[in-house]
C-alpha cells in the first residue's frame, strides 16, 4: 500500500478535459436512454399471448396465459 501511495504522490495531476458535472450529465443521459429502451419492451409477452398459448398447446404445456 505504501508503494501505491508513493507512486500517486509523484504523479503529476492533469486537468480534466471537461468540468466534473459534465460526467454526471453524460451518465444521467445514458441511464435515461437505457431506461427508455427497457421501458419500450414492457409487457411484450402479453402482446403475443395468442402465439404463446398456441405454442404451449402444441407442445404439451398449459394453455392458460393469464398475464401474471
């Protein structure tokens, strides 16, 4: 641990290319975009419940797909 501390003390500190709040803004926009993608796939199984019931009936499963 002392070696790491000594190395960090010797390293010159450089200026970041953008202010620190920009990194938070980029993360917020990225998570919002990923959240929108996740939200867009909500309830997909219920949109195709007729196909799921037909597949289940053809392959010996239970045909009731209540959506729960």
